[in-house]
C-alpha cells in the first residue's frame, strides 16, 4: 500500500474519488449497493493495447452476440467493493459451510500492511479478506497427481479496509480454487443460465469490468443474491483444491500456491522454475518503464518477455528483432498458447503492462501487428486505468479502488464462454 496511499489521501482530501478517472468508475459502499461517491468513470485506454487489440481506437465488433450466448461478464464477475462486513467476507459461515478452514487460511493467506502501517497477525488475516471476484473455468490445468483438466470456480479475495467511508483493496490477494464434480458442474451451468436470464441483456456485448448488473442493483439485488447462493453452494472448504497467493507492498511482490492432495497441503512448484515454490519481483521506481525491474528466480533460457523489462535495448534495436520478441511474448496473453501450467506467475502478471508499454514506446514497428487474441462477438477492450502503473500487478481484482483486469483474463473469459456453449449444445 505504500505506493498508492499518498495519492489516496490527496484525492480524498480534495473531495475526489480515489484513483478513478473516466465514465464508469464508482466507489461502492455497503452491501445495499448505495454509491458513496459517483465519479466520471473509466475511460478506455487511448494508447496501444498490445494485449488484445494493438489499435485500441478500433471499435470492437460487438454487433452480434457471441455464439455462446454467454458473454465475458457471464463467466467472470468483478464484485463492487463493499463494506468488509458484507456476506462476501471470506470468514462468513453460510449454512454451516466455510469457504476455507481457518487453519489453512492461517498458513496460506499473505501478509499485508493496513492503513495504520500495522501487519495483522497470521491468525487474524482471514478476517480482513473479502471476495472481490468470481471466475468459472471449464478446464483449469493441473499437474500430477492432480487431474490435467479441472472444472472450477475461482474466488479472488483481497484485504479490504474502509477509509473515510470508501472501501479500499490492499495490494495482496488470495485465489481460492474449488474443483467441481459432475453434479456440481451441472448445477453451475444451470445457475449461469439463470443469471444470464436475470441480467436480461445487460451483460451482452460488455467488456470485462465491474459487473454491470451488480453495479446497478447492488449486492443485495436479485442478481447479487442468486450469484451469492450459487457460489456458496459450490465453493466450500470440502471442494477447495488450491490456494494461490500474491503478497504485495507497493515495491515488492511474492507469488506461491499450495495444493490440497490427499488431504495434505503441498507447495506447488512454479512452472519454468524447476522445484522453486516461491517467486519474487521488485519494481524500484514508479513510472511507465520497467528498466531495473527484477524477478527472482527468473525463468531460464530465452525469455521473450524479459527482453522488454530487463533493459531498454528494445528502444534502439532493429525492427525485425523487436517484432520477433514481441510476437513471441504475446503467447502469454493467448490461452491457446500458454496456461498457468506453462508459465511462471510473475510473467503472467506483468505481461499485460510490459507489452502495452513496449507497443507504445516502439509504435513505429509494433502498431500494425495483429492482436495476440481475438474472439468475434466479444468486446475485449481493457477498461481500467492501471496500464500506466508498473506497480499494479492485479490480474482480476482491485488496485486501491480501481478495477484491475488484465488482457489475459478477458481472453480466458471468452474461451470459457465458448466452451460452455459447446457443452450446452449451442454450437
């Protein structure tokens, strides 16, 4: 939080919404959905978005619905920030069920620095975390002895603290992954169709951002209540298979994951790093460049993405070299070319920023390249203000009070929506 708090204090003191700018950004209050402070909102990025559409000024083709009849916000749900006492708090018990046992949370949830500069004790951390995102995955890649294709619900949790009436997310996160058996998967598909009906077209053709229906109705509206019931029926401690965490403090971050195998907690080796189970990164300066950025341990061998963050050679190198490296690195943004089982944590989180900045700084050779991923019928624009913040590593959640959604998550959401269409017999 060290990097964002000064700006938050300045904005709040001036009576402005913190870290927001553009037409759809709002600060959400208690679970009744009341908006504490309306703002202008999120403007789409006017520069080059190397993640999905290099020319982000191009109007996406959203005239016809996706073949799935499910859209991005029908399979990935970014929940409006609310008071930590809301039902979406991680430690809430519903019908006798917990999202995670407190003992496992104590051993896995990352530390964070609160607004007073304190670090809650390990056993207290779970009480600060709130679910801010829900994602569906028809085939999450597993590594032996886990199945290679796992049907899941993923809950994204961040520590939330209220400052001057405004809920703020700390720069740490825990991802709770729940494997679904055949019965649970069928129930999920029925639930998603019911939610789509409740949305009544309000998710159709929309880019991935704060969920449009939840933003309008609040968390206690018909849609929010149905989503909550569905999640709490299927995402419970007995089905929890992995906790993946990111611990950030505004200058350094660490990533790790713990699997549940045969009832035991097993550290998950990070892909491309051999037997390493923790990966760290540091960003010594604030700005739009990644020169001086450090990853430890870094992937070995020829790493196309590192070409754009280890130094500034790409600013002067020949066009052919820059284009070749750029197109190779774009694989990180295409679910057909990479997955959480093939690339390390830091690369997946930093790719959207590094490639966006590279495309802007070498527009002379990169502006005409095709996007890394396309999906006709889906609006794949990235509508958050974090592409100019090297210190924001959020993939799906919040940086302070701003939505943060990477190009990779939008692409994965489109893939999931299409896959659900096939399983539902709609293609």
